[in-house]
C-alpha cells in the first residue's frame, strides 16, 4: 500500500495577500506622493492619514474585544483575514498602523519607506519560506525564514538607500529583529527595529 504524501503547504493565502497589499499602500504613497508639493507636507499628510486609520482600528478592535458576540461574528466572517491567535488581542493591522506612525514621525523618508517594506516584503518572504521550507527552528521561527527575509530585504534597501553596505547590514539586522520577535507582534518590531538599525548604519558608515 502506497502512503499518501502530506498535502503541500499553501504557498500564499488570502490573508497574506491582504497583508501585503494593505501594508504596501503607505510606503508607496510616501515614496511617490505626486500630489504633494514638499516632503514635509507629505509627511504631515501621511501621519494624519495613519492616525485616523489607527483610531478606526483601535475602535474596531476595542468593540470586538468588549463584545463576545461581535467578536464571534467577525472571526466567523473574516477568518481568512484575521489569525485565530488574534481572537483575543488586537489585530496585526493595528500594530502595523502604530509602527508606521513611529517610523514616519521619527525617521527620514528613505529609512521609513525601507523599514516599512522590510515588513511588507521581508516578513512575507520569511513566513512563506519558513512555512514551506523551514527545517531548523527556534521557538516557532526558522533559519530558512530568516534567510528569506534577508534575501528580499537586501535589494529593497539597496534600491532605496543606494548603499550596498547599509543594505546588507540593515537587511541582516532586520532579519534578526524578525527572527527574535517572540512574544511581541512583529508588525510592530520589524519596522521600528529596522528603522533604528538603518538610521544607525546611515549615520555611522
């Protein structure tokens, strides 16, 4: 009797597609901003947009967590977009919005955009690589996933910051932040930690 091989892990689910599209909007807007005259106007516009979004996310999550019936309704209807682990906590979208506010407020446009794309593309690559090919794991994270993050983050940082040394070291530090974000939502730690690392590298190299 021939044993059936286990079903292949899905390459990319609807939730991950939603995450990539949703979290890419802000860095794309910030990088191009064709309708804004100055960089400072663009920064103020984006911070206003992000703050309004954060208020909406907090109100939504607050209502969901305070009302068990509403929470059950949301989890049943949007189970493809919300992780089961987020049933009793704030969703990742709330942490994404908060971390984006921090990096846009405190760092230059180039560093903010690079750190946001580290989350959007690097973290996605880490999750896909880890789930499909991860073998060497530590508390749920895999070295293969960290490699996927690094592979994607290097060209992103290189294109934006125009310095291969900063790109390589920044991608490595961002991958380490993602790898060791245990017990803390990496939607919060990856952009902020990566922005700090990129700022330090661009300052001292």
